[in-house]
C-alpha cells in the first residue's frame, strides 16, 4: 500500500511565510506550494510566463469582460499591451467606451452600493456597484462618437461595412488626436492603437458606443443617407486570419461572456478551412462564475478540450477570484519574472 | 419602543406546509410567506402575473442567456411565446443555434461532467457541463445556415444589411419549411416566427450561426461577390422603435450577459429622441451571479434605477437560483394563476 | 468513430413541458431528462425515494444548517419526521432555539435586507437577511431555558454531564408541556420528541441556547453550585452507537457546517472499534457553497469517498440551490411518490 | 443639479499602476483607489492597521474556518500571533488537529481534485479538494491525543470539566515537549501556547480531536472510569470574561461557521450581566459566501448591527475572496505598514 501511495504523496504543501517572502513575485511563487485558489493564482503566473517565453511566440488573446475601467484596471491592461504580453484583445463595448470617456475627461468616482439609487438618478449619477459616473458627461462622449461615424461615412464613398476592429482603431486614433494628453497614457485603446494590437468588440451595439452609432443611424435615416455599418462577420473573418497565421495560441479570460466565447471559437473558425481547427495551447481564466450552471462564462478549459477549443496537451488553469485582485497581482509578478530573466 | 417597532413586525413568516399545499402554484404562493430565495421566487410569479394583467399591456422583453436548449428549456420558452407571456426575445447565438439544430434532428444527450474530455474529443462529442452533442452533426446544420445566407443574397439585389432579427425570422421560416414536424412544436424560434415575436441576437457572430455566416463570407470573398451583412446598429434601431411604441415595459432576465444589457439599454435608446428615456416598469431576474464583482450580469435592478434603466416606482425582484429550476416553476405557476382568473 | 460515440449518446435530453406536467412530482420527474441543476434536483428525489424503499431500512441522518426556522421551513422538517423520512437530526443551536421560540409565541417576521440596521437596533429588532425578530422576546425564551437547566440540576444529584441530545429531548418535552398548542404542531423539536427522533446539536454553546446555559452557569458560579454540563464527547459516543446499529445509512445535508461534518465523521467513529468504518450508502446535499475553496461545507461526496466517509458504490448527488426552494419541493415530490406506490 | 451631485463625485477612481507600485503594501494601498473587491481588500488592511494602532488596545478576535493548514496558511496565522496582531483565536477542530499533526510529522501534499477518489481510498489517502493526507498517519496522531486525555484524567482527581481552551493549551504544551523542533516554529497552536493567546474550539467533538477523545471515552466506559469532559459552557464563561475585560474589540472572520458566530455572540454574552452588551468596534471578513441564503456564514456586518453584535459607529468591511489569497496579502501589507511607522 505504501509504495503505491507514494506516487500521490510527492510534493508537500509548504506553508507560505510572509515574513520571509516579500515581493509580489515571491509571494505568488510561494503560492505554488500552497493550496486552493492561491495555488491556482500561482499557476496563472507560471502559465503566463511559459506562454511568453515559448519560442514559437504564441499569439496571446485577452478576453476582457466586466467593468474593468471603472474598476481602475486600465493601466494594468495597458502594461500588458506595452510589454507585448498580449497580441489581440476581445472586449465589451462598455470597456472600450469607459476607456475612451476617461480620455475625454469623463472620470469614474468611488461610491457605495448602499445608497438611494433614486436619489442618484435625480442627481444624474450612474452607479456601477461601488463606483459612480456622471450621466450628462457620458452623453458628450456619445456625441463625439456619432460625429466620428459621420466623418467616416463622409470619407468612405463606397460605404462598405467596417469590422468592429477597424472602428476601434479609429477610436484609438481619435484619442491620439484629441484626447487629454495625461489621460491617454493609461488608455488601453490608445496603447492598442499605438502598438498595433487589434481590439475586437463583437457586440459593439450593446454599449454606449452602440447608442452613439444608433444616434448617427437615426440621423442618416432622417436625411436619407447611408449609415455606417459594423459587420460582425467581417470581425470573424479578420480574427480567423489572425488565428490561421499563429503558430501557437495562448488565451487569457478575465471574466466570461462574449469575449471568452469569441476567443474560444477561433479554433472553430480555423476549422472552416476544411482542416481541423487547432485548439489553444495555453490559457488561464480569472472568474467568479462556476461550471454547475452550464453557461459558457463558467465553463472549464477541461470542457473546452472536448470541443477541440483547447488542446488536450495544453496547459490551462482557472483561478476563482475577483479580477480586480488577481489581474494586477499576476501582471506585477510576470513583470518581475521577465525582468529577472 | 414597541409602538415603533410594530411597523417592522407586521407580516409573520408562515411556515410552508407541503402536506397541505400541493400544486406548484400553491407552493409558490406559500413561498410569499417564507424567506430568502423561496420568497424571491414567489415574487417573480407575483410580478409576472401583474405585468401580464396590467391594462396598459406592457411589452414584455425576455433576455435569455445560458445553454437553455441543451438544458431542456425550449418548451418552457415556447409556452411563454404561445401564451403571449413574452413579446420580444433577446438571446445568444448559441440558444438560437441549438434550437434550430434540434429541428434538424441534431439532439442533445445526457452526460456527465466527470468524464475524460480528451476521449470525448476523439469521439467527436462536445460537452456542455453534463450534456453532450455530436460535433459532426452540428457541422451539417452550419451548412444549411450558410446555404440560407447564399439564397438570401441571391434574392437581395441591393445587398442591404439585415438586422439579426430579420435573419432569425428567416431561420424560423426555414424551420417551418424544412424542420422536423414533431420537433418544431417545441422550437422557440419556430413559435416566435409563428406568433410574430421578434428575436434579437446582438452578438450573432459569436456562435455557430456566426461560423456558418463566416463560411458564407469566405465563399463570397473567394468568388468576389457581396456577402450577407448583419448590421448590429439596425438591430438597435428596430428595438428602439419597439420601445418607443410601448406604453409600459416589463423585463425578464434569465442569466445576464448581452441579452440582459441589451434590454436594459432600450431605455437609453429611447433617450436618443431628446426626451428622457423611460425605465422599465416591471422586472425579474433569475441569476446565479452576484453584484459584488461589479459586472453587468450580476448587477441589481436597484443599480439600474440610478441609470434610469428601471423606474424607481417599478416592481422588480431577483431570484438567485439556477434557471433550469426556477424558470419552469415560474411559468407553470403563472399558467395556473392565469387559468384560475 | 460513430459506434464508439454511441455509448455516450444514449439518453436524449427531453425538454420539460410545463403545460403537460402539472404536479410537483411530475415536474421533478421530468427534470430527470433535463440538465444542470434541475437534473440534480430530480436526482435528489430519486435517491431519497430509493433510500426510503431500501429493504435494509437505512438509518437516515439529516444535517440541517442555515436559518431554516426564520425561513419558514420547520413544517417541511416536521413532515419528514412525521412520515419517518428521517431518523436522526444534527443541527445548529440557532435552528433548535428558533423552533423553540416560536412554540412560546416568539415569531419571525418578513422584512427587507435594504433597511437601516442602526434603526432596527434602536427598535430592538434583529435581522436575519430579509426576516426580523424581536430581541426582547428572545430574552424571555432564554430565561425559560435557563430555568430548565436549573430544574434539571435540581433533579440530577450526581450532576453527570448530559449529551446535547438529552438536553434537546428535554426541550421537546418542555414544548409538549408548556408550548402553544397550535404552534407546536409545526415544531420539529416537538415532533422529534414525539416520534423519538434524536436531535444532536454538537455546537450547542454557539447559540442562544448556549447563552441561556451560560446565564445558568453564572448563577451557579455565584451561588457556588454545580452547573449543568453538556458533554460533546457523550454526543459522539451516542451517535457512534446509532451508526454501529445501522445496517445501512443515508445522509441529507441541508447546507454545510458542523451538521454536515458531524454526520460525515460517523463512519470514522465506527472505525474506532478497530474494524474499518462503513461509509454512507446514500446521500444528497442541497448547498450554495462550492468545492473550490477547500472547506468542508462545499466539499463533494466524491471527496468523501477518498476518506471512506461515503461508499464508492453508494449513490450521491449535490444540488446547488437555496434550500428554501429545493427542500420543500423534494419533500413534496417524495410524498407524492410514496403515496402512489 | 451639479452642485448637489458634487458630493457624490469627490474621489476619483485612480487606475492602479503595477509598473510603479511594487511591494504588496504599495499595491494594496493603490487598491484603496480602485473598485470592487480590490478596494475591499485594501479596506481590510486599513481597518486592521487602525485596530492595531487604536490607543485603547482593542482585543482582537480571529475566527478561523476552512482547511487553513492543508492550505499552507499556518505560518501566516503564526505571524499574526507572534506580532501581537491577534489576541484570541476561535477555530475548528480540524484546523487545530491538522496543525498538531504536522508537528508530529504528518504532512499534507499537493494533489488534484480531478482524481479517482475510490483509488485514493484504496491507497489510504484522504483528499481535501486539491490536497492529500495519509489516513494511517492521522490515526497515530489520534492515539497521542487519546493518551493525553488519559494522562490529564490521571492527574485530575476531581475530574472537573475542562474548557476547549484549556485542552488546546495542553495540546500546545504537548507540541512544545514532543513536537518536531523544525515544524513547531510554524505551528499556530504552539505559538499561541508560547504567547498565551487563548484558542477556543467550540465544536471540538466535530473533528479528529473529537474522535480521539471518543476513543478515550470508550476506553473509560469499558474500564468504568470517568472520562475527560469538555464543557462548552465553560468556554462561553471564559470568553465572556475576556469580552468583559476588553475596552474595545476587533474581529477578523476568515470564513464563517461556528468560529464567526461564536465571536459575534460575545457581545450577547456580555449582555448577560444585565447591562447591554457592547458590539464590536472594528472588523473585517474574508469570505466566499454571500448574504442571500440567509445563513450566518454569509451574513454582513451591517446585519450584525441590528443585533448589537457590531457597533453602528464601528468600521467594518467584507472582502469576497478566497482566504488563501487574501489573508497572506493582508498580513504582509500590515507588517509593512507597521514597520514603516
């Protein structure tokens, strides 16, 4: 019995010592020898470093859900972009919009979930859990986006559809040209524009950017001109080409939703060529969802293997933790590891 | 002290007696006098009945997320459609696709989450938590969708963009014409087509329908013809008109994601007219997410009030429960209540 | 490939039809053919019925955590006791105390979580999520318990320690003698007393019963007499004997905490005899916790198998759902199934 | 409108910059200006530092639930003890037992939740989520505890009951005398013994310590001698005196369960004196539970205020995060803050 049980009892749990371990990287390394979600957090760092050091230079896709900009996470994403830790971003319209808004001086404020929301409404304040924003100022940002759409159409005689990626690129350029100089340093849209990291927003209409484009649409209907068209399928075609061109791929899911699903399905898009699509090689997910409800947001990498979305031989881990805690720590630790190399 | 405390101590908790209460409707009524999530489940029924009996005939929007078809929930949704308990559906591409697939004989099977997913992959079986599907058969469905797109473009000389709603309507017609007669009875797409309930899928590209349309797109690129374009903004314009035309509105969120957000923002779309948009009047959500992560899927109706997405004077409740349990019970209880009237 | 994949694709998901399925039992039967948590809810019923019909008459242990009495669940538990659906209960001090309190006219009231708790405090109102209780009246119940302890010690010359089970039996008798006649019908303590179902509260001191006994203790210290002693280890010895006498065992965990762990460890207690302890044969858990945090409350039956707490050949299921929804439905469905036999 | 809304819009969210912020303390300080759970994590540090610097020297109670020793967290708790960051610990029998076991060379090992538990059982390996232990070796530890109980009774002629605190103190002494020298440095039981920090385990019988004491009990029954009695109510009396003696109190809840409830009720114990009990002054909780189920483990400090368990004027926060991530970070950051003072 003992001989056999030995193979299960090889690696001791080593208690983490926070008097001895001091830096973020040291503590997250020590978490490799602890248990539960701290160990999974450590594995995210390990897999991320491996992904970045792989000589085949995997294309790294980041799926970014949740209200990450009001949460104060835009500089963490920008750091990832600037340090070439991510090659493609798929995100929500809200994240793109809030990032843009801050570049135009529309900030987010610390608030409380225990508040009279009817009173906030009377004061024109929008609440995102424990964070506030000014409704009126948001509407000014919408106007700029609508004008950008007008301008694009004026310069686009064939009025052919754009992908969301192309439109997001235009927003990046808009920030570059007209955004607040100090704010844009932290903007992930601007950094993506600068460093040529494509940003996809498959459900663009489902956000204030969508509202702004609807404003533009109504105007066009009224004056009987052609409105800007965002073609989702063009997005698919573009990301399909990116996947095809990649030797290997790594994925990072911050939350679930469309960004996660959209990156998962790139292996399927590749399958449209007739040859079987290649699953992702590396991946980690930071989530607070769970698999038992059967939804895509909570599904595991293990499940993804059955579909061929992820390789059976790949390296994957999920860390069940709020992203506003886990993501900055992971990125900080990876920075330290890459430096020390 | 006692006099004042009296106003807090008016309604006693009444223990539910399952020997006495027998029908689903009786038990869910009894839950009005219990606590925690059972009371919230009871409130969903109360609010739903109120919504349906309101003399202003509110337009009822259903946001449907999660893998509801593999979960065996399509007939519940169809019942809602057939009994005019819902007027507009916003859902995911996956739900539309799986519903369509079953009409063409591609079924879902009971499986287990504790399985070797690499083995499933080798057998061509896709896993959705505890449910299986056959990969190869899915691909046949894709082919039909791609052909539908080809056909639409052949008949659409101006090649103007379609809304997702228009395309989903075409899929409903396809089911009517070519779907398995026995299967289509339960199909929510077919019932929506039959009863003229619009179905929006804002993130249509993010699904196997999107894959099929990409297949069509690649073919068009290769033969240098114009591909079908799904215009998200046209969707916005259409749902904006529906919202404008409604005297009152009620919302049902099964899960979160794009379907929930998209319905929430209809009040904002209405605001594009210059007048302030009107928040929803009634609503209930069935969710397993929570507000503390700050994401849209877990946000509360209370938060929605600050934005004006929901009326401060409206009636709303969230029930924290897996939808595969809560939704059938709610619909069953509402049916019983409507009958007894 | 197809031949092999067939074994995975045997049982189709059958959509639940709430127009056709009407009773609780019918709907929960239909859930056997759906997915996610509805299927697990159905399995709870299946396993419970099997447990009750097993010719070896398994001893059924119920672990009852959470504020089930303020939640209005006491009659559901009483139904289980009266119909011999449970043989031993392990619960928290709070559940025993709240049940007792209601027998003495101290009720629970429907409230709201969105309230000024400082104001409640000033009015002497205790809040349990969305339920209220009157602080002052609780204290009167404490006094009765303290007096019972005084009386017991007066009649117990050897002042030997009692198990919590013995003390709970005395509380059942107290309800029988002095409790409100109408209220006691629903009391699970009274029904357990009547039907000789032992009730264990391993952490008795951690509740208002504990407060009352501390009051008694202080009085004894002050007048230098021997206080009542509740011996936890005597509880262990008693439940050990129950386990030893059982041919087979089934377990029901409503929530986690001490009640769950205490029932799990009965197999271990049995191991103290020198022979290996026998794991449980049947079990279901209703929980909202999850395994990823490594705690006992969220641990799975699968994990229990490694310890020998549960038999590898046993039948077990967890349903992730609030107990105030799942428990009444399960008990109602089991009643219907047993009747129809 | 603007003037009024200003009061809501005072503190901007400041994006965290992980290129600039490097130490754990710096990042956790920066989290004061972000949102969602990162901000709550920051507040835990702020409240903890305030608690420790309060000139009234609050008595700090730590409620420790969950499998913290197999998780590798014992040194973090020991650091808290050694640096006088905690004055009283209330925990589970499992935490005390696992800490003791490691002092006697019975370690925990890194494992996987995706494993055949029946195979583990055959190999005598117990699984705690992703961690393994050796069943056989645990039983040797039980024997030592049973012998300690024998020895205590031999030396205790009046055979009066012990509190769990007294018994835990004896275990601390046992570690000091017989434990592995290298291992005991990290043991929280040994450090508590050394630094005279009382450790309460209200549900001592519900653990392997309880099993060992039951072994002792059976032996006593067989040879007709008096067994060791652990009196829960004596625990209450002791912690009541600690609460009475404290000018102020702070509480830390790692998880929920009995440890949390037991610390909460100390204010109530104080109320037994006739004067109203004083609620706690400071507190933070690290939890993955939630309030919507109505259970004690997930209840909020806000709810505690209605009961008088927590002061309306106190400072409290809950951080929804796995403790194996949050606790080491908080303790590390507090160490840095205290040093820099």
